[in-house]
C-alpha cells in the first residue's frame, strides 16, 4: 500500500444524514490528510435541483456557511449524497480543476462533472472515472471492532451466541412495521430457545416506535439489550458489532447491510415481500458472494468480511497524486 498522502486539506461535505456522513468521513480519513467536515444543505431552489443547478450556487448556503465556502480551497473534496454533489461539482470549476472532486453515490447526472465518482455496483453507473464497490464505504476493520469491544466491555459478559439485531425503518417499497417486527422476533425467540445465548437489538432514527415496543416486550426475559436512542444510554453500536457472533439486519439499508458484512460473522436478513429492483440487486450480489443468508438458514459461523474502503482509498490516492 502506498504511504504517500496527497498534499493539502480534504473537505468532507455532507448533509445531516448519518449514513452519508459515515461514508464520506470513512473515505476521507483513509487518505491521511487533514479533514474538515462541512455539513451543508442547500436552500431552495438549489435543493430541488441539486446538483443540476449551479448558477449562483454559493447563495444556496446561509450567510455564515457561505463564508466557509471560500478560498483557500481544499486539494480534495469528498461529497456524499445529492445535496453535497452541488458543492463538489462547483468546486471543480471554482478551483480550475486544482481540487480533486469525489462524489459518493450516483449524482443522477453525467459523472464526468467530477474527477471521481464512487457508486455501488447495483447502481449500474458506468464511466471511466467511476469506482464501483459492492457495498457502501464504512470505517469497520479489526481495530475499529476492537475499540468497540473495549468501549462496551460489559456486552462481552452476555451469554453466547450473541446475536446482534440491526433494525432500520420503512422506505419506498419496504414495510418495517409492527407486523414485520412480530415475524422477526418470533424467529429470534425460536432460535434462542434452541441454542440459548443473548439478543442485542439496535434501533435507528428511522425505526418506528411501535417496532421497538414489540421487540422490548417480546425480549424482556431474554439476556441482552434493546437500544433505540439516548434514553437508553450511549449508543452501543460499535460494541454490538464487535461482540456479535451473528448479525441479523433488516433488508432496507445498504449501509447497515454493508457494515454488518464488514464484521466477519454470519449475516442474516428477513425479507417478507419483494424488494425494490435496485435493492434486490444489492441483496443478490451479497448472497452470490456468500455474505448474506436467510434468517431461517444455517450459515457459517465466520465468513470473509466485506471491507472495501481501504482499497477504494488507495485507488483514489493514486488518482489524486497522478493529477
């Protein structure tokens, strides 16, 4: 691996979405450059038309943020999400191509507006400057998992096998509701009755409260935890990922599935209805790689983890240094 870091500063530009922030920062930090994280969300009409409308684009920001969108410009800018794509696209022109602009996720317009576009293969985006990982970028590696175990050492006292359950939320074409929660928890309980162990449930900001209520009630006498927000204490996500012997993930989130597959334990999901086409392609690619299994299956205890961020960062570093 190259030990040469690009010169200058890297801007990581995102909106408030945690998944977008996670991807941009995971990649930026791998470049070994000083990183400035900028959380920018354009105002209308730019928010409606981002990243197509660039005319007057600095006015898309409120005045305090507008002052930050000014020289000295970064040497590298990494954006994730459609809102960030406006600013990474503008930076390429504002710096006369001196800033290497990177856009994570399909920007929905010609990728030639950026120096590098990183879009998962199920997006089916093509271009000479397009890098196509299988899943989403994330920080998970052995040291990250070790830090998670250290930070949440009490989870290691739970009886094994420790089953981590990551719950997302509804999205177009996918229902994560009380009925789904009941189907999921009945399978978790059946497995726990046969093999013992513990269940560690993590909700997300997208998880409906009723889904968490079902899980709390059904698992109240089972060793483990149910976490749904700050009222339950600090987020134990790194610890759950670090201590899990198996992970069960709802089917709605590319980010959650990618991160689960980066751990190295078996990953299962419960799909109760046909998935939207793009997401179905992603699921199929994980299954073909032996990374994802049905909840009722008997998967291998260990699997080769899906860790793509370091390799993508190395390719990007070479592209930046090559100019």
